[in-house]
C-alpha cells in the first residue's frame, strides 16, 4: 500500500528493480527516457520555464561556438586570456573592431563575455557536481544508518553551517591564492551542507517504504539498497535545489572576481569584466553615461544567465513537487 502511495505522489516513475525476464539497465534506460520526455513536455507548458530553457540553450550555443564567435588571435596560447588592444586606462566605446567596446587596459568586452560563458558553465557544473556528490553521500549514509553515524555526520554538517558561507569562501580563497580553481574548491568545501540535510530527510522517509523491506528480504546488502533503491527515489528534490544553485554559484564566483580574489588578471570571466568597469560606472562630470557599455553588457549577461537557471529551477520544483503541481 505504501509503495502505491509513493508512486502516485512523485512526479516521475521510480527506477524499476531487475526482473528475471527484463534487463535492468535496458528497462531503466527506457524509463529514464520516458521521464526526461515527460519533464521536457511540462517545461514547455509554462512560458517562464520555456523562456529559461531558451536562454540557457542560447548560452550553451555561445559556449560551444566560442572559437568561431570570438576567434583567439594568432600565437595566443590560452584562449581564455582576453586579448588587449593597447594599454590605455580609458575604455573605448563600441566599434567595428570591438563590437561591445573595451574596458580599462583595453580588454575586449565581446571576447571576454563569449569565452566567459564557458567559464561560467565550467564553474557552475563542476561546483554543483562535487557539492551534490559530497552532500548526497553524507546525507544518504547519515539518514539510512542513523544512530551514532547520523549524530557524527550531522554535527560535522552543523559545524560547517555555522560559518557564514560567503565570508568563509573569501577567507579560504585568500589562503589558497587567486584562481578560479581555488574559488571552486572553496565553494565545494562550504556548499555541500544543504544537500546533505535535504537528502537525509528524504532518505529517512524513503527507507520506510515496502520496496526497501522487500530488498532486505531478498538478501541485498545495505550499500545496494541505499544507492540502488533509496537514493534514486529520494534525489529529485535535491536536483531541483541544485538547478537553482547553479546560477547562485556563478554569481558568487563573479562577486569574488569583482573583489579581485577570483579569476587571474585578463582571464575571461564575467565578474572580472565588471571589475574592470568599477572605476567608470559614474562616467565623467560632463556625461554620467559616457562608459555605460563597460557595465551594461557584463551585467546583462550575468543577469540573463542567472535568470535562466532560476526559471528552470522553479519549473523543476513545480514538476517534482506534487503539492505545487497544477497550481500554476
């Protein structure tokens, strides 16, 4: 009876256990494709989620086509380093040679934004992947085994939660040194706790279902039950939160680069592009908008990227949460 209730209260079908007459992987691949197609159909029913999908698709195409949209100059060994057209401290307005203008020290804004798209995806995907991995393992083990294991892991989680995340990240990046790899390490170290607590609560509920009892009766060990049966049916709310956090991670990395402790000098990163503009935001005494392009284009790019992920995350929440389904 409990198994039937879980099936009706989840947005997607749970992964099927292996049977004698069916291949486990083939059956679950078919189910995964059916679930993916169902999610895509529901995404496009909502104008906001469809807009988010289109925005992210556009950024994905820009990242893939970066070598053709903004070709690196000859003998430019690192394409992520923005080429300079001189060393003047005064930004230059958009022109044929520089479609979006240049920043101080003559870094090309168009080149920086195009290759910065790849930087944003790299930061967001790597950080979320590893924070999810750490959080899911710790939270799932804690919730499934309980007892002293749960106490130790949750107390460790609460110790990390006691630190202000942004301040702790800034301190760790300062200790490790400037660089986006250091930024990603800092975000991973102080970013897994929310996932651990969320997956723990879901595992506590999922492990009481009858299919878990059936797996135990069949002789399955704890690791197999946990990661084959419990986690796949408890992970969807965590994935929703992760989709919302990708934009937050990119925004945080941009903030660190703006403060000068993120990307190295001249690296294609959106936060650094805004850092180059901070001296010119107020323009001149005669024209307050004289250097509007130095802040407008990087700011618009970051806003659209974060907005796209937020739209997608809200749509995933509506799809996977049965309490919200059909209310919008």
